[in-house]
C-alpha cells in the first residue's frame, strides 16, 4: 500500500477513536490497560496520562518499550470484513507538563473531561515516540508504516 495512503488511513483511524489499549510489561508479565490518547500531526508521538500510583506507571518507567492497539470494531459480524486496527510500537517517556503545553493542550482539547485528572500532581503525562505502525484491514492485509 502506498505510504501516503496508509498514513492517511492511520490518521483517520486515530481521529475516529478515543481509546487505545496500552500494552506494557514488567519483569514477570505483560499488562494491558485502556488510555484516552491524542497524537501529533506527523504521527510521531502518541500522548496520554496516567496516575503515578499504578502498575501501568511502574511498568512504563521500568520498561518503556510499549505497544498500543487502536481499532474501530463494533462487535458485529461485519467486523470480520470492515474492522481496521493499528498496532503502534514505540518508546514511552514521561513529559514535563509545563514544557510540553502544546501537546497537553491538544490532549485536553480532545478529552476535556481529563482536565481535573491532568492537573493533579499525582498524574503523569506521557509521550510514546513511535517507531512503527502495523496497520491491518480486510482481516489480514497488513502494512507497516514508519513515521
């Protein structure tokens, strides 16, 4: 698939969905959780917040290689034909909220209900620096995209 076309399809998917499954790990086992996310225009970063007093946060700090899954399934039989998904592979870093205000503003404009949570001292702001997107459509057509 042409790179410009796959980039646009990924962007359309990310725009249409509000939540991603974040996969992290620790020494003993993998761990998944849901996160509300936003993304940079160039698709090189995914942004989300989490409480510091969580397994997710500990995993992110100890093992920053992560994957996120974003899909548009509706849990109907049409999903076998129509659903698309992307796995996002990257490295997560905690960001300083004050010096990354533009990225934070984009996240909070997309998810205004997160404002009280975001403003808490105990909340961490993260960016996943994306190395690749693995895009799947037609229940088996797989394309890799590197932003």
